[in-house]
């Protein structure tokens, strides 16, 4: 069947989440003078935050914690690692991060090149588990918005990848059948297996070449390799 529509993940697929988050955390560390509050090592601060953020996002995807708790708790746990118990500061850091991070504009290599190439040939859409208001800011600030017809967020749909519901919603919104679609994402269980479960073909973006045994349609380590597939 002919592919007409492409669904992209956003974070770590097009928008370089890790580098953008790192920049935002450095701003916050300096802005709140965390070095004189007991957080002496900025690298240790960022490493601690990264661990807690990943664990809490896993809980959020499983609907075990709320968006509001996620935003502040990741900083509360991080500060606790440095012997700081300050709920008010945790909330302030959470708010500052959500304001700062989406304004960062670093993209994964070849993001613009592949979008310009595909945009002439296919209908492009985003499916993301990120927060509604935050993801739109990211897309606007980094110059990606104009490439996409639809931005489907888990918060708007009230279903998070890999839940089939969000993929089915995306297909309905785009007015396209699964067999005429393909999903491109970096998260194997969330993006790729999720899309596969509803019959959408998949391109697994695996820049770090992680080992896996999953049977998928396509796999690339660089976005530019998608030109060889589509």
C-alpha cells in the first residue's frame, strides 16, 4: 500500500530533548543560586535530575502520577539527594524548567533536511506524550510547526503512547488508514510497538544503535537514512 501520511514523535526524534534539557537545567542552577544552597556540583545535579525524571515519566505514562506532581516531584527528589527538603523551591524549579526548556531550539541532526524532503511528498503529523502547551511552544520556537498538519498530544487525547487509542485518534484526525501510514520515533516500546499494535508501519530511529529483538519494519541510526526508505 502507498504511504501518504507520516507520524513523527517529537522529543529525541526531531527536538533534541537531552541537550535542550541540559541547557535549561544549567540556566535554572544559576538562576536559583543552587550552588550556595548546597548543590555544589552542577553535573551531579543534572545527573540526579535525569534519573528521577525518567522514573517519574514512566509512572506518568502509566497514569500513576499527575502532571502537576511530575513537574515538582522530580526536583524535590533531586534536591533531596543533596540534603535539601524544600517543597516551595521544588515547585519554583519545576515552573522555571517548564518555562525555560521549551524555548530551547537544538534539533536532532538532519531534522530540518528530512522534514523539507518529506514535506513535499507526504502529509506530516506529530504524536507526542508531552504536555499540550509545552510541545506547541517547542515546535514554534524551533521552527518546526509549519511542517505539520496535526499535533496530537497525549494530554489532549487523554491517552499516552503506546496506548492504541492515541494512534487511532491520530489516524482518524488525519483521515488516513493505518496501512497508508508510517510512524517514526526513538522509543521502541512507546512509539514503535505502539504503532505496530494498530497496524501502522514503523521506522525506529535508533541513533545509539541499542540492541533489541523486536521485529519492526525499518530501523535507522540517522534521520537522513529515511530518504532511502521513503
